């Protein structure tokens, strides 16, 4: 309810609330990083290896494992950059490529690079790979008596991620309504706060309804667990479609600076995403069913929109 009110009030209150949780999360992680570096000589469990960062030998030996990791990476890296871009694009679609999104992507990458390197050095790999909360496992090895503090950072990160996902979805629905891909009801905004309040209310009702159903029908929870497990593939499908859009635009438009460079990047990105998606899907037949379920609404919207645009 708190996050719903903040979201309805607009981007600025949502950003302020997110900043509070973000500062809390980053402050705790920064403290643990400093402590980890300070005690590093006595806490070294695994010697750092260049293969952690550039493992060409392992890549050539098992390329499919490398490809299978990318859907997971996409899930991890999906964050601030898309949150920022969703806000920029929904109300200012001419702004490109989303400056704050790029800054967010670099910041996220830097944090993961430092944190995960320290985790691998100071914690047994077998424990990290088996842990549901690697940060908590790592913090227990650094300062066991205060490891519970890391849980606060995890909870803050999870909470902010959940309402930022709602934020992205509400703006995405608004943009789709603006482009006549969704009914105009999804394009209603609060004139004062400039927030798509109708979308936010719909999302809240849907989310709480699902939570209520899961309380009474436990088997539904396993379905959503499987659905979330392919979120990385879903995100890569989204990025792949973006790349396909780039191929179409840059191959048809003439007055574009560095057109051939952008076209080459789009082709390379689309090919890479497509190959990685295929590797992810073939690992589990259930994933194929879920992916089909996910893309059917998009296909229906596409055909419906084409019928509106293409004259008889």
C-alpha cells in the first residue's frame, strides 16, 4: 500500500523512497566490502584466478555452459538501467539512449564485479553455489556475529526491486497504450502527478489476488516459481526484439549518423540473444511451454495492431 501511494504520487516520490532503500542497501554492502578487504589476508579461501574473469579455456571446452549462464546474467543485470529508461522513454520517447540507464548499468556491473570477487576469494565455492543467499553466506565468513545485518540489505534490495518492477510495468503499459497497442484505459494518467494511476491499481489488485490464490492453492506457487525461473530468458527475448527493431530501423532509414555501425551492433546482438535463448530453452521442455504462454499475448497484440494500421 505504501509503495502504491508513492507510485501514484509520481516519479519523484517513488525515486525518493527508492533512494532511501538504495542508500541503506549500498551502505551495508560497502561496509562489508571494506571489512572483507581489511581481513582479506587472513580470510583467503580461494586464490584469485584470471579464469574467474576470462575463462577462454572453459569456454572452448564447454561453450553450452557459457551460453546457459547468460539468461541468469540477464536476470541479475536487469535493474537500474531499465528502471531509469522506463521513466525516460514513457514520457519523453525522443530521448535516447537513456543516460541514467547507462550510468546505472555501469554502477551495477562495478558493484557485482567487486562483491562477487571478494565472495569467491573468502568463501568456499561449494557453499556459495549451494546457498540460496550467497551474500549471507559470505557475511557469515567475514563477521559471523553481525551477518544478520546483510539480511537487511537483501530485504531492502528485494523490496525496492518489487516496486520498481511495478513502476516499469505501469510505464510500459502507458507507452503501449500511447502507441495504441493496449486499450486507452491503460493510458490514463494523473494530470497533476503525471503517473499512470489506473495501471498501478490494476497491478496491485492482480498481485494481491495472486497472493491470495497461492495461500489457498499451494500448487499455484510452484507454477509461478517455474515462471520466475525463466525470467532471464524472457528478458533476453525482450532485448532480442529490441535488437530486431534496430535491424529494421537502421536498414530502412537513410538519414542516420553511423547507420552501419548501429546496424552491425543490432545484428550481432540479435544473433547472440537468439542463440542464448535457444540454449536456455532446450535445457527443459517445460520452459518451452512457458515461453509460448508468454509470447502468445504479444503475437495477438501485434496482429491486432497490424489490422488497425494496414488498410483494406
